[in-house]
C-alpha cells in the first residue's frame, strides 16, 4: 500500500517542482547556518582578540607607571624614554582593544566611554608625576605616587575593563547559543537528507530491479514467441518448398504424359504418311523437315521435364544424379567440375534438397563466378550429411547482394526446412564456398520408379 502510494505520487507532475523546492530550501538553510556560524565564530575570535588587547593595554599602562616611578626615584633619562615608549604602546593597544570590542558588539550595546575616561585619567596622573619630577618637585611627586588614590584608580580601571569585556561576552553568549542551534539544525537537516537520499536510492534500485525483471520476463516471452514464429515460418517455408516441388512434379508429369502422348501420336502419323504409295518427292522432303522439328520439340520437352523433376535422381539415385549434373555443367562451362561423393542415408525430400543446392550453386558459378575449377563434395561426418560446393572464381561480398536475387535465400529455406544448416562464405577475389549440413535419415528410402517415356515405348526413331 505504501509503495503503491509513493509510486503514484512519484509519477505526478508536481514531483519535480517539489524536489527542486526542497533542494533550494535545503541549500538556503545550509547557507544560512554556514553564514551564521561563520559570523559567530568571527565574533568569538574578535572577542578573544579584544581580551588580548585589553591585557596589552593594562600591561602598557603598568609599564608606563613602573617607568614613571623609576624616573621619579632615580631621575635617569632612560626611564623617561621607557615611559614615553610605554605611553605610545598604550595608545596603540587601547585603540585596538576598543576597535575589537566595537567589532564584537556591532549593535553598540556595550559602552567603552568609562574605560576610555579612566585610562585618560590614569595617563593624566602619570603625566603629572613626570611633570612634577621634571620641575624638581620630587617630594610632591613622591606624595602623588604613594597615595592610595593611584592604586585605587588602577584597580577601578581593571574592573571597568573586565566589566566591559563581560558585557561583550554576554552579548556573544547569545550568539554562541544560536550557533549551536544552527549547527543542530544543520545536523538534523543533513541527517534527514541522507536518510531521504538513502531511501530514494533504495526505492530507485528496487524500481530498477523490478524493471529489469519485467524486461527479462518480457524478453523471455518475446523469445518464446520468436521461437514459435520461427518454427512456424520454417514449417511454412518447408511447405512452400514441398508445394513448389509437387507443382513441378505435376507439371513434369503433365508434360510427360499429355504432351508426350501428343508428340508420340504425331510421330506415328508421320510414320504412316511415309508408307503412303506414290507420295510426291516434295511432300517427302517437307515431311523430313517436319519430323526434324518434331524431334527438336521432343528434346525441348525432355529438357524441361528434366529441369522440373530430375529423372536421374529418381531412377539412378543421388550420387549418380550428382555425377551426371557435374558432367553436364562441366561440358556446358568448359571447366572441370570435380565430384567427390560418398553415399549418405537421406530421405527422398532431403536428397532432392541436396540436388537442388548443388544445381543452384553450379548455376551461380556458371553465371557469375568466372571460375577455372569447381568442386563438389558429399560425405558422412558425425551423423550429418555434409555437402560442400566451392570454386576458385572472383567471389562476391555477401553484404552487397542485389535485391531481387533469391537463389541463396531459396537454398537456405530449403535446408532449414529439413532442420539443416547452410553456410555461405565468399569474398572478392577469394572464390565461394557453399557448405550444407543435413541430419541423416534413420534408414535409406528406396528410389521411386518413374513411368517410362511413352515416346520411348513407341519404338520410334532414337532422335525422338
């Protein structure tokens, strides 16, 4: 419940302004406490400096009085010089002390007038001692210096100084208390921010983990769907390949049966015409031309039927059919096509796939490779039928196959429809390798027998 509430609030449009406002307020509070702490520390340091200067003032005043008494007793000039130096040090020290007190008390709640007046009175008394001594009135100077009034004045001056400093310290005490309050506020704010940051980080990490888990689940679902779709597409591709081959077989049978029958009937009619008596020579010559064209038509029909459904594969088997194919291609190209074939156990459809892959590969070699040699290898290895068709031609870049050329894709679809694998390797100037792997069948399938050509059964001339 708490988590959902926090997430619901975190998704609103006011989150960013609130976060920015909290950040600005935090920075302002931190800066304010810093400035206040700094001012309080500077005031405390200033008060300490004021105390030191006050002690220096009292020390300078004591030195001046000591020098004045020594001059009063001995009358030596060196004590007079010491007195003047002490008075100068006194002026500097009291000026610094009063300035520090003013800095420590910017509101001027502490008055230093009484202290200043007492110092001035004390200096006036010392000047009277020195003046009386310089005039030769030593007895009167002794009386002035030995009276209790001078000692009482010094005590009162010291007390007045302490009173001023105590009042300034009282002013600073409140500043110190506010300093501790500011430090505590800053401490609390820092702790709260750290806790909030840690909680936000934990929530963020948890959210990331949940997002990753959700993505992983979605990825698994997608992978499963892709696998299913791939299997369906592979099955559909296999179905299309089989349908295409079935259609080719049907067309081949129709050509073989229907057109073969017509051509056979025409040859029979031509044979009967030859037996007609008194047939003109010109007609016999014309019949020879017609019979020649008829034989050419029969040859075209046989070539078409052979391309649609290779009879050598069904009548002679895979190895013999591949050897015939290699010989035909070698004769048409004028280059050696070297077969190295080993009997393998494949079902009928897989044998047709092997034949079509070799046929398509050799067709591509004849069209594009400009090769000097070609090799066809078929062997058994590790429970697989491995086919390799290669050439030493000009090769090509697999990534730059023009659109509209579906021969390579068709080979791949054929092979994958039988749970096989097709690998094509080529590069410009390095020839081409077409490697295929198909699983072996459990037992070999005997080749089917194709019906005999009706033309061959007529006993017609061999050219038919």
